[in-house]
C-alpha cells in the first residue's frame, strides 16, 4: 500500500517505518501549534518562549501517540501468537501489519480494540495534564498545558475516527469480528465491513468536496483524501483476505498446467499463429527446444510484425530471451507467484526445474481458483 518508507527505529523487535506522507502531518501540526502558541503569547503579552519548539514537541508527541496506538494492537496480536511485520506511520495515522490473520473472532476483537483503548488512555492522561490546576491544584507551565490540550484532542480524535464501523478502521475490524462470530464466515464478514468502509470513504469524499465548495477553505480536501484512502483500502482488504486465505500453503506446482502448449523456436511466425495462437488463444507461450526453455513468445510481439513478413520470420527472431522474470520454480509459494504476476503484468509464468520446463502457471486459473474457493469455504 505504501512505498518503502524510512525505517526510523525498532521497538520490541518491530520495525517502525515512516511513509513520506507522514511529513505532511508533521508539518501541519508543527505549524498549527506554532501559530496557536504565538497567539497565546501575544495575548498574554509575553515575548519569551520558543513557539517553534512547542510545535515540534507537539508533532513528536503525536508521533509517539500514534505509535503507542499501533503498539497496542501489536502487543495483543503477539500475545495470541501472531507475527508482526512492522508498523508504518503515514498521513492518516499508522498501520500495524501482521504476518498472520486473526485465528478467531475473539482475538480479532481484542486486537482491534487495543489500539483505540491506548489512544483513549493517552487522551485521558493529556487531559489530566491540561487540567492539572483544576485536578491537582498544581498549575503547569503554559507550554505544557497547550501541548497537552492539543494532544488530548488529537488522541480523542484518533479514538473517534478509528472506531467508525467500516473496514479497515479498527471499528470496522470490531464489526467484522462480531459478524464473523455470528455468521461463521470471515469472508462474508469482511465483505460487509468493507462495504461499510467504502460507504464511509464515499461520505468523506463528498463531505470534503462539499465543505470545500461551501466554505472556500481547502482544509476540507484533507477529508476527501481520507475518504479516497478508505475506499481504496476497503476494497483491497477483501482481496488481500481472499488471496491469503485461499493461497496460503499452496505451491505453484498445484496450479500449473503440465501439458502446456509449447512452441519450437524454429517455427515460422505464420505457423505459430495458425497452430498455436488461434488454437489455444494465450497471450504468451514458452519456446522450448528439447525440453529446455529458450525464450517466451508474446502475441503482441507477433502482432507488431507486418503480415507479409511473418512467413519468413521464425519464433526465435522475436521471442523474449530475458527469462528471469518469466520463470518460476514449482515449489514457490503461490502467493509469491501471484504477487509477481500482478507486479510485472505477466499473465503466465513458465514453471522450470533446473532449466527444464515442467509446466505453465496462468494468472487466470489462479484468480478463478481463489474466487471459487472463497465462495465455497470462507
Ligand atoms: Zn488502530
């Protein structure tokens, strides 16, 4: 979902990364806090104090707050034996990526509420600092009071936003765990929670645009951006779930077609079109001589050759000989093969063992399998 991000540190063995978009948040908070403190200083007629330091302090504390929220999710996930890939902070907060899905609805519920619970505790703690004078009769310096007020509000906002009942927000995960428990199907539960997540996304997009038009303030475009992200993430979440649940533990050899149509490198393009392309209608074929892979021929390469020249040219002349991205080992995890096909735009991969062709893997077959299995079993 994100770019590589900057790895800033490791906490309890969990790598913490920051996406470039987080710096927008950092800048906005620093600036907002800077202005607020400047205003307060002018009102109080006090020239001392460094407003910029206040701004940066608030931004750093927000960073720590979001991080603690995510660590809350991670702590519970780990307690139930789930492995954590890492935490990424980005423009809309943070995400903790787990290598494993929740084993059952109860665990999903606890993992989901742990983050907002941490944020609620932080909001309470910062509120107590903000109201230290009233609560403990001990007034804190105005710098601390102001930053505490900001952080109390920000953490409270994190709770409210995250508890909206649409996937992939925490509230959506809570909803999913409840539906999962009720229906016994994580697939159906995720689909419902994701539809609601997409609904919230659409609502945010429209509200952001509407408010921007009516108020003329560009601040509300941020809300539309949140909405766009939600819509995208909700859609992707169902897909990810299906991929993980249906392909987990399956190897390439399970899907590969072992009697795949292969092409001889010395065949003329005209014959290739008549005997292979028009017959099996694939977009690419392994070019094989004596059992060994020599290249891959793509229909689009052949299309580019003028029709009157096709009889004189051979498959060897137009095939792709750069085989690294075309070949895959039969023992490879199907999930990895699938990800590679999507990333490289290759509809088929040639399955080879010691350079010998043992089969062909088709993206279409995998997609059909996942769809069928999801509807049958999830
Ligand atoms: Zn969360």
